[in-house]
C-alpha cells in the first residue's frame, strides 16, 4: 500500500466508513498499509509467534477448509467454537468470518461434565462445532457423537494447540500430547491439522460482507433459562468497538501518537465480549500484539506470564485481583512491565481500590489503576474514572447522552447535566449488540427519544460534578407474600462501603415458621477485624441512622459471618449459589430498636444455633403470620 492508500485508510478510519465491512477485512485493512506493518508481531501463543502477514495467510487457509466443507454464509451455517486461549481458535474465528458464517463463542467450562453446551447448541441452532481437544477426553467422545446425531451437527472438528511458556507445567504438556494421540485413534475424530493439508489452497467462498449481519455471539457469565445469555453482535458493532477501544489505550498510556506497539494479555476466555471483541479484535485492529496463555486467569500460573512476556496492558476484574491478593506464593508476581492496569466493568469500593493499589505497588506497577463501568451488551460504552482519582464513583459518562438516569420520583430521564439525583441508569452506544436471535427476544431495549437504551438495573447517584456513584441494584428486590419489597441492592451497596467490610450479600431466605421470605445479611469481614458482628452493627448503623443512606426501614433479620461469598466469573455476587448452598457461618439476630416508631439503635445478638437462617429474629410485624407461596426473586 502506497502513501496515498495509507491516507485513504486513515480517512476511512476517521469518518467511520472502514467499519462498513466484515470484521476480518476491517482488521486486515488497518494493518496492510506497509510491509513494515505486516511484519509486526500480531500474536504470541505460548512459544509461537505470528506476524500480521503470517496470521492473515493462516486466516486464508482456514477459510479455504471451511469453504470446502460448506461452512459458509450461503449454506446458512452457524458454528460454535469452544476454544482455549490459543491461536488455532482465533484463526478459525477469522476464517469463518471470511466465509460469512455467524460464530458462537462457547467456553471451555461449558464442556465440563455439568456444562451447558448441548442446550446452547440447541438454542443457538449451531450447525457445526470446533473444539479445542484439551477439553475433550476419549471417554467424552461417544457423548459428543450422540449429540451430533441428535442435533444434526454437520461437522465436529478438533483443534490442537501446542502448550508451552510460563503457565504450563510438565504434567500439562504430557497430558496435552497424550490426549491428542488418544483422540486421533478414535473413529470419527477429525482434526483441523489434517484438513488444512487436505484442502491446501482451496479457494475461499467469501461471505457477503454485510455490516448488519450477525457475525459473533459472545456470552455473559450469568444465565437465563439455565444457560448463559447469548449476546449477538453485527459486523459493524464489532468494528465500531475496535474503533472506540483500541486507540484510547495509547492515550491512557501516554503514547498519544500511537507509535508504540503494546502487548495485551487476554484474561478471560474467548466467549467473553471483553476478551474476543474488546481485547483480541480491538488489539489486532489497533496493530497491537496479543499474547495468548491457554486458560487465562483460570490457570493458577497466569499471573507469571506478565513478566515473562513483558505485558503492557492488563484488562482484569476485581474478582481476579482479589484472588491474586490471597495467593500465598505471590513473590514471583512482577507487574513492572505493565503500563496500563485496568480493573473495571463493575463497582469497586475505595477500600478495595486501596488494597489493589497496595498489591500492584508491592509487585512493581507504578501507574494508576484505570477504573470504569461498562456493559457487554453496549459494546464498549463506559463510564470512566480519571486516572489517579480515588473518589467513590463509577465514573464520568462520555459522551453524556449515552447515559441517562431514570428519576425514581418523577419517572423522567435525565443526563448528568441535569443536576443531582438518584435513579436507574440506562446506557446506549453506537455498537449495541442485537437483542434478538432467531426470532427470540433476548432482552428488551427502551426507546428514549428515538434511540435504543439498555436498562443496566444499577441505581446510581448523579453528583454535582457530573460523575455517577453506585447506589445499589434496581433489580435486587425480593418480595414477601404480602407484596412488601426489600431493596437488597441498596443495602448491599451501603454496607459494602463501610471500612472493614470485604464483601457482603443480602439474600432472601424462606423462614419456615412463617412460610415467608426474610432478608439475611452474609458478610465477610476484613482479616484484620476481630469482631465481625460489631463491624456489621456499625455498618448497619452508619447506613440506616448516621447517614440515612438506606431510606427503607426494613432491616435484614439475620447476620451470617462467613469466610467467603461466591461470585460468578465477573466478580458479581452469585445469589443463586448462596441460597442453594446455604453458606455456613456464625449466626446473629439483627434486632431494630425504636423509640416512637423511629429507628434509634440496632442490636446484633449471637444466635446459639450456629449457621441458622431459620431461627433468627423476624421482621417487625411478621410474627405469627402464615402464607402459602415462596418469594419472588427478580433478576438477582
């Protein structure tokens, strides 16, 4: 590409027209303006490196195989890829994008014995599957063949990746190769390596390149109807996400002209929007180097890869940092190469943020922790916190019109410019995912002034400076038999902010004495706290009386002190696991003290039935009641 063509590409990036094409061609156009750009390293996979030119050539080879097998847009194919964080699943994704196929990114946990992959194949109408072989044992193969027959799957292709690097031990290396050879000996097993040799130089049957066509389905960590919620993205949406996210990283790192090539390391697996569209595709579209480490943060040695590969950019969650802080063998953690450490996506209290700073400083990172709030469905739109800011905020909306607050008093929508208020946050962007798949509405958009907004179900406070603070969850209400709702989200937000509270959760518990639902507070004190019950009492007093943060006068009825509270992979409280597993801990009754009907004090009394969640105090006025139905729990 000559200089004139380079200028033409730059102009297409600026005016957005470069996004009106398939994902693969958008990435290729952004990186083909010179020989030097094509010779930059695109991927490092354990011990293997690929330049952009080599990577593009492999996309062509994979696309040739898929064309030969009829895995094309013309044939109405929709292919599921369940891949480890390695090069082969990425080559497969971009190769399928070349043939115009919609690709559903599954996760390796979906293929565990209790996994959801069969339901996902059925619901998403997948026609073909590509599976990383390290997830599949020979003993699983008959079950996979049975599913192929049941659901009419056309092709099941195994992908074999070479392990190596700092995250792989000798046992893993041996298992990977032994399992590969065992699978190859089974009837019906087809490997991509063999197909690449068989269909070498097969002509590619390109897709239409329609930017409005669904290109990729990622998934949330939560579930709907018993399986993980699919998030379908059109070609244009993924390209716009790359435009929004990629160049901004350099500005944050102080390289405003974008002259450096940063090294990204995906923490999540490819089924996550943040990983597939945010880190991998946005990184490649911005001419960065993406370093792949097989199982990401789920591997106990993942953090070692940062020093080994001299990683520049880490996009993680608070859930990950909490786990790293708890590691006993943390002396080999070295974050000195990192230029940008982003810990966003969900609310992080100032107390937690201080612990994170202590951790990263201890291990060599001297920059600021980048914070922000975003939703996978909105394709990269986010609230951002100024670098170095330690205020207790979610961030500032940019642009402001992308974030609206529905006022709880008058039911109208406002921007940050409209003054201080508290309400439910709604988010829009130019890269929203599609809310429908095969005629099924996955979630509802709210049309406001002719534009689609997604309700985040987060209660936020708009501050005087235009920033948003977290005030709880709007959908964390549960209702007792008389229709009285308890605002669990707001109570959690208030209590969790109190110094010394590491983690807390309010969950609905059925009290057998009254056959009704009562709220129980599970709390994890900081390790330095000797009296967790008094800590909880002070936190409740602060929330309900001192600061009057919580307007609702209904207190939790029982306190359970526990060592940990289960979270999902995004670090959000997993209410369903708490209620299902009935966490054990030291139990206390929470008793309101009132004078003339006004709450003046809160008592926390030890309950001799340790771990009890049915023998505590009852909410005021509920004594002696009986009812017939269980509680309603809405989107907890």
